[in-house]
């Protein structure tokens, strides 16, 4: 049974790690980082909802007597 030739493994693994490092550096360098972020207000904006505009009838429960 022939022996497995491992003489090229070192250069293969080293070149793979170097390639991954370069690819990751290129990906990270494309991100846009803001230099000074502006503080945003945490107050929620009031959105008008359909049930706020319309008048809704409030029904009494059946257990209460009618007036």
C-alpha cells in the first residue's frame, strides 16, 4: 500500500490561510463605518390607526343590567 504524500500539505494549508485572510480583509474594508453617529430620539412616532379615527361602540357585558 503506497504512503500518502504529505510534502505539499504545508504550502497548501499556508496558502489557504493566507487567501482566507486576504478575502476577509477585503470584505471588512468594504464596510462603511460612520465616524460620529448622531444620537437618535427614542420617542415613538404617533401613527394614526384606523380605530383611533373611527368611533367605536362600547358594548356592556351581558351580566350588567340595561339602564
